[in-house]
C-alpha cells in the first residue's frame, strides 16, 4: 500500500536517531491505539452495505486514513530499529517479507480449507 522513496527512508532514519528506539516503540503503541479508536468510531457510526463502508454525515471527525498513515510510518520506523543477535547487527524488520510470505500462505490455506468445507 505505501511506497517509500529514498528521502522518506532518510527522514525516518533521522527520526529514529533523534528520538531513539524507546520513543519509537512508545509511538507505535500510541499510533496503534489511535487506529483502534478510529476503527471503533467507524463501527459505531458507519453503515456497512455490500462490503463497503458508508460514513454518516455525523462521522466527519473519523480519520481512519490519517491514523493508518501514522501507523504505517511508525511501523516502518520500528522495522528499521537495529538489535544484536549473536554479535550480529540485525534490523527488526529484516525478515518481515519472508514472514509475510509464510503468513499469506497460511491465509491462502485457510481460505482453501473453507471452500473445501463448503463444498463437502
Ligand atoms: Mg496518529
């Protein structure tokens, strides 16, 4: 969903340097909490028809996109954080694509199982 250019990456690296690892983790908690709040507001105020969300005029204060963007940025920054593993410097997110492939495969398997259960 989100594409990062070189300048984005440099800015996020500078943010980690300036505010430190602990602050990035606290920020992750805060941003995840804000997304949870926006999802809860959406569930309370929106209508759901044909797999689409319809926001009511009274739910203008909901800004799921903005909070999701904050969370994406913070997640990316947390993935850049380095740690030591048996004397080697690694990044938290360095294996995230490999793990993602495994998780998507699990999801695919689950979907296939459900289709098989419906057909039997
Ligand atoms: Mg936010």
